């Protein structure tokens, strides 16, 4: 909230509804104006003083904002550039000599390097189905003497189309040879359990096969139209999957859940019951298993066209135990029966099921500097470095490590110093500026009417100049900041328990020189910092822990042995904190914009209130004097008019 003066200079204050020199011929308004000039001057003086305080308040507030922007950038705990955090001075550069190992992070405080060989990757226990779809079934059967008559049809594998001819007397083996000549070993030709001709793609390849033919050939094959070998449809309902698997008595597997829905309660995985509804889609069942406590996921592999129960944990020792009394999960995985499957059992009747393949989970096995170790996961932490195993390496040795990222740490410190110097320079500029505001007071409305817009602009720039020149609060702030960056800081204790102190110049950060190359004093440099790039980078590389302590150390309650950032934080808060409990000195002086509480408690607000009260009193006094003067002049005009009337009467009498 910007406080404005309640009084203004009144341009037509001298106007009157009285008799302005009508009888006397006197310029009454000019005389009243001259007589009121001392009172108007008092009003103008207070109005100017009020505007100057408002201007000064504005400059203070811009300084509060600038200081807090700097604080929020480098001292706020949530800021990505928080220089109070020790991690800003220990940024590590991660390295791996092979893509077989990916380095994720490092908490090491010094350079760390070691050699790694990966013998095995950690895997999860998995129960995998066979190929679920991708077949084309026909109603064609070969006779005892082979094909009874010749016909042709087209097969398209992905984007490759070939015409296949079945000659009279061909067997299924003959047809396989012709298909193999057209597509290599990518398509299988077989007879199913009902002796019907089928075509299928290979597992693990994710290929699409399409059969098309003329209507006469379609009749021979016993199909209505072209057929595409498609992967398993995850949007099918469980009821449809069961029908596709040839299960007829579906209703007997489900019961009413009490809400009118049919539910199957016969499935347990690792002792956890998994409810399945008849109208569930396959994806619904996958999500329900994933969100259960069974410790497994039901995953679909689009390339292999398989469903798998996979342990959520990698490593050995995780088993998969299934109870499936109605064989609903078994039907989903395309096998006869999964009920009683127990991968941890020694009984082959329980740990082996036709149509599914179980693969035990295994630990990762690696060698670090020749020492063998096993881990349940492929994510390994060693010597503060966390890395992920991607591939086995055989006899290859991979060098893994982390080292201080000197350039990144240097850039972090340089960015901070640059912004700190900008703040210090702006503060110095304010206190050393010429106080032109004393010679160019704010213009009154009457004065503005007599000036051009350009003249007003130039005048107002001067009236804002040097408002904080030699300001004691700002000078104290500069002195305190300069003291914080130039004083030695404690980085620890020696063997005798004495403080170990260092100064920033030991790390290549020194205070700026006040005397320039031209031998002239430059007060704008007071309190600023200069960086010796080579020296600072060497310190980051060789004295990283000491540098971290110098910047980020927090010693205790009294703060006497704090590092640079903690000292600077205390100084910035002392001047620009907007906390209601402990406002900074600048905030006490000027308040914060749009903060009524801090504003009303500020020194400038109270001064403006006093001026506003004076202006009310002075304006009342002005109006009283104005009215009194006009009353007297009006009375004089009346007397003169009467005298004139008498004179005219006497003159008229003399004519007779």
C-alpha cells in the first residue's frame, strides 16, 4: 500500500465569489494571493516533504525486494542454487568406461575410482506362458494321398507378400518347404490337434501374418475372408477368454458378489487372494495383481506374445506359488491347469507345468577390484558411488568412479559472487550518489503547469537522485556485508581443540581493491569480491572439504563459528527480513509494499502521518485566513459603492 499525502496544492485557492475590485478597481485576487503566500508556502513545504518521504520509501522498498531476491536465490533451502547446502561445493562428475555400467550418483566427498567386472545380472523369478496368439487356423485337412486338388493363396508377412501354390498330392511337409522358400524360417506350417491346417509366426519376433485368397481358394480352405494372425487381445473380457479356451461351464466358476456381479474367488498368488470378475478385461486383472500384496506383476510381452507372472523383486529366493481351483488364470495363460504350482517345491509335479516356463530369479554377481560380491539388485552402492549394472562384461574390466566437478562448482561460486557484487555495487551507488533531491524538490501542481513534459521529466529524475546518499542504514548494511566476506571463518578444530581458521583469499576469492589502475578511489568497489580463477579451481580440486566448510559450515547456536553463507544470511535477514516477529532494519524504516502491518509499523509511515495531520491543520488555517481576507475586501467594496452612490446623488443635486 503506497501512502499518499492527504493534502494537495490548490491552484484556484485564491478565487472568490466576492466583489473582486468591482467598485475599487483593485486587483483583489492578487492581493489576497500575496497575503496568503506565507500560508501557502507552509503547505507546499509539508507537501514536498511528504512526497520526498514517499520517494525515499519507494527506494528503500526496491532495495528490500532486491536483497530478498538475492536471498531467495542463494539462501532458500528449496532453491536449486542454495549456496548454504554443502552439496553445492561437492558436485561430483560421474564416469564409467563402458555402457555395461551406468553411474547414477555419488555421495563421496573425494575422488573415488574402482574396477568392476559383471558376471551375472540380477533377474526376477518369472512364470511365462507360451505364445498366446499369432496363428491362422483353417478348416483344410490333407487326405491320405495329400492335397486332393491344386489351389493358390497369398501370405503376407509384415510388408512382404508371396503367392503360395498347393499342388495336387502335396503334403503338409511339401507346403512347409514352399512357405520356407518364400519367407525363410519365419512362418511355420502345421496341423493342429484336429488335423486342421495352421500357419503361425515365430515367437520373439512380433511379426504380422495375413492370409488372403480368391473366393474359390477360400472355399477350399474353409474360411470366409482374409485372416490376420494377431497377438493376444488384452481388451478381451475374462468370459471371452474362457470361451476361446473351450471352457463351456463358465457360470459354475463364478458366484454372485452380493452386488449383482459374477466373481471368481479361486485364485491365490503367493497366498494373496486375487478376485476376478467375469466382465473384467485382461488389463483389469493385470492391474489388480499389480496392486495386490502378491509381490508379482502380470506382464504382457508384445514381441513374444506371452503373459508372465514376474516377481517385483530381483534376486534369488523369490518363489511363485499359485492356487487356481477353477483354472481361470491357467486359461488366461493358455495352459491346462496351474492349480498347485509352487516354484519353491522339490516335487516336479508342483514346480513344473506343461505350457508354462518358470525361470528362477538370480542375484547379480560382480567383482570390484577383484573382490567377489552378490547383490539382489542390479543397483549397487560402493564407496559412496551408486551404479546400475546393464550388461555382463565377461573378462572386460569397467572403470567406475566419481571426482569433483571442478568446473560446475566453480561456476556455482562465480554466479554467486557476480550477483553478490551486483548487490554491493547497487548499495554503494545509492550511498555515494549526489543528493540532487535537496536541490530539486518535488514539483507542485502549479509549478508543473508552467513547465514542458521534458522539463518535468528531467526535474523529477533529479528529485529522486541520491535519496539514500550517506544513509546510515544502507552504509551499515554495506559494512556488515563487507565484514562477513572478509573475516576469517572457522572450518574445524585441530588436534588440540583449537579453531582452524581460513580466509576466502586462501581459496582465490579476495576483496576488491578500492584504488584502481588509474590511482583513483572507487568507493563502488567497497565490499565487492574478486576471483582468481586458477587459484579457486585448484582449491576446489585439492582442498574441497576445507572450501565446503568455509562456505557452508554451521557451527552452533551462537553462530560465531559459522561459515560465510550462514554469516551472510544473518546479515541479510538483519536488514531485509520481512518477518513480523523480527523485521529487518530496512523494513522497520519503510515497511513492505502491500503489507499493511509492516507499513503501519514503519518509521516513514509514522512521519507521513504526522505530516498529513499538519497539512490538515495548515489547510484549515489557510481557509480561515482566505475567508477573513475576502470578507474584509468585500466589506471595503460595499463601503466604496455606497460612497460612490452618495457622491453621485450630491452631484446630481448640484445640477439644479
